[in-house]
């Protein structure tokens, strides 16, 4: 996005990418459907950025979700709004969009260099690159760094840049997993893993009190993994879960397996005489609980609780699940941490390195999945591009 702004203004731009082709993580984001942005109103949209909302607000005011959709349309790709409010290209794919974008950049004179891995600066403050032909050094008039976080390192974002910026006295918040899964205490039984890992747990609510005393509760869908839980419901709460785990070492969340049922109704149905039927049959016929939800009750509750109707009803509405750690950063969809905004000008130039700008996920912000990550990345690139123009003009 920075290259597009600059090339349209007549500036010669070179893009260097460590990978054999450009946009690898962008393509990864398109697996399962390219969620480019979200259609919700501006206030709740901005709130998705948490304590960095005020920093990101100017980016989105300059280039928000509607602007992004128009930009995609300008590349010849139509979009639509899904039932969840998420915005997708009509064909749901990332590759056609990326191909059209790179073609337009080439037509504008942007030079693309793949298999050029940045290695920091040399003693003359030139940029060092490892290339198939050996190391080279270049000294541009301005530099935009868009180096990503540290998740999915095989796609190119490995966090190798952190020590090079730290050596230049750039204030960097430690990189942490975001939009990630979490491990459960003691792991799942072999039975649960073999039968239900990878299966969705639909229409549940997850609630907990974080380390600051704030109560969180959200309804949605999660999935059992081999080691714990993941999925959109977990990702939406991952920031508070991660920070609470860091502060207190563990956290017990509550799962409501029937969030649309009042507690009184659950109690009444469980207390109904079941005669000779098994507990599983009783729960299936009276509550519609079966499969993965019933298995979780057996997994997490003492045997005596399963045979106490009042206690069982309480567990159905508030099943305790203890989490011990987020999954490793390389498995996360995105990362939190990075270059702190306090180290940057409003135009995303590093205060300690005039002429060097940063954009995208390498900055210290995070957001849930749903198009919010990509929207802010696009917008930050445009901010950086316009700031480079102002810098060069001076």
C-alpha cells in the first residue's frame, strides 16, 4: 500500500521480499475465504483495536472499510457482505486480488525483488540484503519496513528484525501470540482427542473474569484442539485470556453449553425423571445435548456431579475449564507487541531513525479476526506512504 501511494506520486519504489513470491501471508489469510474487512458501524469497528484504538483511528478515518472495498473494486474484484457482516471478494479467494494488485504495481514502475532477505544495516547505515547472488547493500532516500510479527514464520514473518531495531534504541514491546488457541490443564483424555479434536462446539458462551477484575462473556463457536480450545470465540477473547495467564499463571473460564436456555428451564428438564434411560439419552432427549457437549460434561465433571441434577444443571450453564497457556506464537494467526507507537511520529516514522517508517503487524497493536487485522494493515501502509512523500518533499 505504501508502494502504491508513492508510485502514483511518481516516486521510484523497490519492494524487497525474503520469500520466493510476494504476499505469502496474505494468501494464507485467504485460505477458507478471504475476509478482507467488516461492515459493522465505525464505533464498534474501532473498538476492536482495544487500547490502541485511539492510535489507529486516524488511519481508518483516512482509509477505512468502505475505502478498502472501493480499492478492491478498482482492481476488478467484486465484494459482498456475508451473513456475519464480514466482507469477502465474490470468489472468496486472495490470489486473484493479489495478482491484479501486483500487476498494477508493476505497471506503475514498482520494481519487485524476491529472495532478498533484509539483514539490518551496515556501518554506513545502508540496508543489507542476503540474495541468491550474495549480499548487497543499498541506501535509499526513505525506507518503509513492513516486516510482520512472528507467527507462521514459514510464510516469512519470523520476528528476526526485533534485535536490529532494538540495537538502534527503538522501543519494542515483546511479541506475543494473538488470535491463538489455549491449552487446558492436564490435557484432554485420549478418548476426547481421538473422537472430538478438530470438531466445532457450536452455540456456546465463554465467560471469565480477567486479572483486572473485568468480566468478559461472549457467545459463538469454538473448537476442541488436541491440547485445548481454539476458534473464533476464543480468538475474540484471546488478548484478555493471554494477559490474565501472564499475570496469574492460570485461569478458569466458564462454558455455557446452552446459552439460549434460562437456568430454570435447564434445571427443570434435568430433574425430570429419566427412568431406565442412560444419562446421555436423558440429556439428549430433554436438552438436546449430545456428542461433543455431553463428552465435555463427562470429561470435566466428577462422576458424583453427573448424578446430582441440581449440580449438573449448574455445570451445563457454567462448566469450569482451566486454561494454562496460550499456544506457541508460531501457531498464532497474528501477534501482539512490536514497535511501540511512542517510538513513532504520527506519520509512522521512527523518531530515532529519520527516513525509516514502519507499517502493518510489526507495530504494537492487535485485533480479532474478522477483517480488522487486514483493514488496519492496509490503512497503515497508506499512512506510511503519504508520510514518506511529506518527508521527501522536505
